[in-house]
């Protein structure tokens, strides 16, 4: 018998842990179904629409974090270049262009194979790392879409670090 044939009894739906963490932190959320929960997280640059989905067939908790930035068709190629440059720097998760909405999103999954249950720390890190990634690169997306910058210049502009105080 292969490991893939073993059946594990899951004690709870992993989305229940997301709801617990959201409630514990007084975050507003909406549970749109048994396997999905959505919330809005206010960041420095934007409000992020975050959704968690339990994908039973993959035993994965999927996170999608979107921000309100519609990508015009004429800037789509440059945004794809930017996505490629950013994704080369992101350790976990990745940015993607969501074709249905012409919007950039950050996606990441937590694998829970074999009946593993998520911890509140895992949920908090999953959410905070997604928001931190969006915050780190949000302005680069803005520069490409609204200022007409090329992807490399936009990324260099947001990664510029100042030293000292003025």
C-alpha cells in the first residue's frame, strides 16, 4: 500500500482555525462557506482583500491576498515582467496576475497532508507574510501601472533603502 492510499480522519476544518485567529484578534471576517473565509486587512499602502480556502483534494490551505489595482491591457506585459522579478526575490508564496479581475494577487498555500492541523502561529505567519509581501511591492505595481515605469526601474525604486536620518 502506498502512502497516497492511506486515509486520515481530519479532526476539524482548517478554516475553523482561521476563524478562531480572526476572532481572537478582533479582525472582521466573512465565512462565505464551510471551506472559505474572507477578511480585509488595512495596510500602510492599501487595504488588502484576503481569502483563505481549504482545498480538500490537495490537503492545502490556500491564501489569496489582492489589492485594488486594475492592470490596464497596455501595461499587462510590463506587470508580468515585474511579477517575474519580484517572484525571484520572494521566499514563500508568489505574485500572480488574476486574469478574471486584471489584478495582481499574492498567493501561498500551507500543506496539511496526513491530517495535520494548522496552528494559530502558522495562520498568523501566513497572513502577515502575505501582507508584508504586498506592502513591500505595492508601490512597484503602482509605478508600472500609473507612472509608466519599466519593471526593473519600479522594483529598484521600492527596494531603495535609506540610511540615517535627515
